[in-house]
C-alpha cells in the first residue's frame, strides 16, 4: 500500500489571488528578471555603469535604479533605453490569460 499525499488546496496563483497579491508578485518577478538580464548583458560586454548611463542619456543613479531588482518604479522607456544600451531590445506583448 502506497501513501501518496493528496493535493490540498489550489495553485500558487489561486493562493496569491486569495491574498490579493498576484499582480504585485508577478510585477516584482518580472522586474527582477529584466534587471538580471540587463545586468548579465552589461557584464558580458564589460560595459561600466557609467558607460551605460552615457549610452542611455541618463545618470549613473538611474542605472542603479534599473539594475535594482526591488525597484519597481522604472518606466518602460527607461527599461527600453537600458536594454538598448547593452545591445538588447525590450519586447512587450499582450497574451491571453
């Protein structure tokens, strides 16, 4: 006789919906991934943060905000300029849920 645990509850998404936290969690996760990807590309190309700021036409402080995975207050325009400064392109699309 095998004792396999039965599933209790629902999905993580269900749980986050119950807490009314799903959008916040997904938004933070998305920013963390974008910051990680931009930082990875910057390091691979040996671009300094100062050089990145010059390419973006902004300050080094703003670059720090872009690369901070916890800072969600970064505009799409800024993210796009950051991506382009490291030779990448930001692509945004709507998908069915």
